[in-house]
C-alpha cells in the first residue's frame, strides 16, 4: 500500500518511466501496478498533485519529450513515439496545449517548475510542493484581480467593438482527451449542453459547436476564428472521461486580442455533470458581465434528467441523430429508448424520440410511412410537454406534426414559434420550411440567414433552397458548392441537386443524384423522382419511365418516402398533366409526407392554374385558399 503522497508520486513516475515507450500503458495499467482501483487512484492523485491520472501520465510523457527535443538528437515524430504517442499530430497538439508552443519551438518553452499555457490549466510543480504553489497562486491572484476585473469590465461594458456584439460567444468544439476515442459523443454533448444553457440568455448571441467542427484541424489563430464567426468571445474546452470520473477544462478567450479572460477545471464524479455544465454557463455569463435572472436560471435545467446513466445514453442518441443517416437514426432510437426506460420523466429524451420517429418517415429516412411516423412522434411529444410544457425542442416537433399530419398551418406556426424561443437549430430549420410552404420566401431567407448566423456550417442548412426560392440561383449554387467542400452529406447534396435540376443543369443534377444513392446504398424516392425529372427534361423519356416503374414497385411495398408524389413529379416533367394530377391525388389520399411541398415543387409550377390542382391546394389548406 502506498503510504504518503511523496512516495506515491515517486512510484507513479517510476512506473510511467518504465513504460514510457508503451503507447498502450494507460490509467488501468497504472492503477493495477500500484494495486488500487482507478477511482481510488484518481482521488489520491487529485489530492496530492491536483491532476487526474491520465493527465499525470500524459504530462510526464510530455516533459520527457521536452528533454529529448532540447537535446536535438531526434525529430518531433521520433520523440513522439519514444515517449508513447502513436500519433505525431496528437503529440504536437498535446505538447502545444501544455507548453503554449509547438514541439518545433522548444526554445520558447519555460523551464521545469514554471507554469505554461492558458490560465486554469493545472500543471505539476516538480520542484515545489503543491501547497506552496497554491499560496503563491493566491497571492498573485490577489495582486492581479483588480486589474483583471477592470480590464474585463472595460471590454464587456461596451455593446459593440469594431462592429462585433460584445455579448456574443462561439462555443468551439471541446477536445476529447479521454483514452477512448469513442467518448467523442460525450465531449460533443457537454459542449452542446453548455451552448443550450447559455442560449437561454435573451441578449447573448451563442454560436454553436458545428460552426467550427473543423476548428480542431484549423491553423487559424483564435482571433481569426472570432473574426470569421463575428463573435467577441470564444469558449474553448476539453473533456476527459475515465470510469466514473470526468474532468472538464474550459476557458473564455477575448476574440479581439486572443487573451484568456477566465479559465478553470472541474474534476468530479460523473453524477455531477449537470452541476458542472450549470457552473460553466454561470461563470461564462459572469465574466461577460451578464446577470442571470431567476427566469434564466430556471431554464438551465429545462428538460434534463438527474439520472447520469440516462443522460449518457441521451448524449449518445443525440450524437447519432445528428449524423443524419438511416444507420444513425437506428442507433439513436435504441439509445433514447434505454434512456427513457431509466428515467420516465426525461423530457428532452422524449422530444428526441419524437424527432427520430419523424426522421425515419422523412424523405431520407424512408423507413415508416407518414402517418405511422407522425403518430409515433406525437406520442413522445405529448409526454415531453406533459413534463416540460415550455420545452422548445418538443414544440418544434409538435409544429411539424400539425403541418404534416393535420395540414393545419396556423397551429403549426404557433408551435414553431415556441420552438425557437431559445437555441434550437432543428426548430429554426423546420420553421424555414414552413415559411417557404406558405409562400413567405423572403421571411424564410431571413430566418435561414439567422440560423446560419447562430450555427454556421449547420449540416442541415436551409440557405440553398431559400436562395433558390428568392430567385438568387447563382448564389444558391455557389453556397451549395462551398458547403460541399466542407460537408458532403445527403442534406446538402439533396438541395444542390434540386437547384441544378430546376436551373437547367440536368446532367450535373443526375450525377449528384447518383452520388446520393451511393452514400448509404439507398434509392430514396425523392431522388428517384428528381432524377426522373432530370431525365425527362433532358430528352431521355425511357430512363424517366424506368424510374416511374421503380417508384411504383416501392409504393407496392409501402408509402414511405412519398413515392406517389414523386411519380407525379416525373409525369409533370414529361408534360403528362393528367397522369401528374392523378398521382398527386393518390399522394394526398395516402397522406404522404411530402404534401406540404405541393406548391413549392417547381415541376408542378405549370399545374398551378389547373382547377384540379387548385382544388388539391385548397383541400390541404394552404394559406390564402
């Protein structure tokens, strides 16, 4: 048994030294070597040195790496492998995080025993006791605090600085420092939860994680990133999860200067994750000179659970849901079902369950027919709203139900507006669709721009379609092309193919549609319909009819994906008006999911004055009819 802190630290250093080149040597190996559990070792090391076990191992390796680099006998890659890093890139990132400089700049690294890096990072003092360190840190803090507070107030007191809102913050992707890469869902979930809580502050603009999902590989400075996102502050962080313990390091950066304003670390048991997220949100607000009203504080935990295992499952479900793939929806469904089984009062989980049901009946889920998907969704949403009547996520899905199931545009808009009262990207996206259906294209574009402003690089962007409907065709194509260089998913390719088809570039549209089929090896009815229209418009009627036959075969199995609607699309593109109207009538009788797109589908523009088409529009209840 280890008897005192000094002996323990010496023994741990010896064990890491003996396994320095073994990249597999981790927390479990170290705890087994000293004969105590991982959690017990974590508590002892935290008390003795202010570090987690994984941080202790990593920083010992990095300090050895600094010695080797200063000797100048090895390259950076060689040193990385010598000290147990299997990736030179990850080694360089960790090195820079610890010392504030890359491995190639060791001449700028401070010597042992001195602090390095941004404030709030806990660094081991190898030549001073931890108690001595804390005394001097408190003295230094007492000296600097008045100046720091004055500086922060001077910056935060202004409503604008160089045209940028001072009360604006971008939540950069939190770094996963866990031993297991599979914990990425947890890291992402923590960052999202903090963004959601901060968005409850009415006068604070929050830019979410997907705005900078490439930031981890970016070479840009923090100032450049803040300028690109038009935010005054940046929130950076990292998360470690090991056993039943978590460590969250987070810091607030002035985006105009790149200086750290505040940073801290939180080492707790996993059950405390909810409190950690609330504390971070409150401290960020404090350092931005924002006072949290009782109403805002009451919203911090809106919809959450007190069951940490259920919350972990929810984060996994949400992570899979935002892949926007059929496989992701399947996994998300299982995770959220387990979360609800553990906590039947978990409102956010019910809301996500409803969203998943809708997605499985959507144009790219194509697993359930419309009414089955909508019925399943509403069961979950009613439960969510029974628990949390003001939950924005649930109201957004309720709006979808009113629109696609009831064809009730008035109730749909009322629910959608409640769905965007706080940060909710899915709610914004659904409301944009509604505005386009209602013929309010200018409003839709303004709302899509607001969504882009809140969450740049949102993978389910509505900008492409809104630019098209506002007759900004070149801008729509340019936006789609620029986005595809970053995100190549179904949603972006779907919208780009739509614009190509309806701006006369039929062959390029066909090429994009073929690529969509290859994403998950699924022949989506929507894409079959649009591809058929592209064949028809480009003088290839035989191929167009082949796709009509394929859609009919699909419909014989089920109506998921709106096959009748897209049979009508192809007939309309072939100028076969009566056939198009017949299949639209079938689609309405089948209550297919695509019906709200009736008046905004360009292939039907030529039908708008036909009495039968106008009767269908009135039957669905579009505004103005």
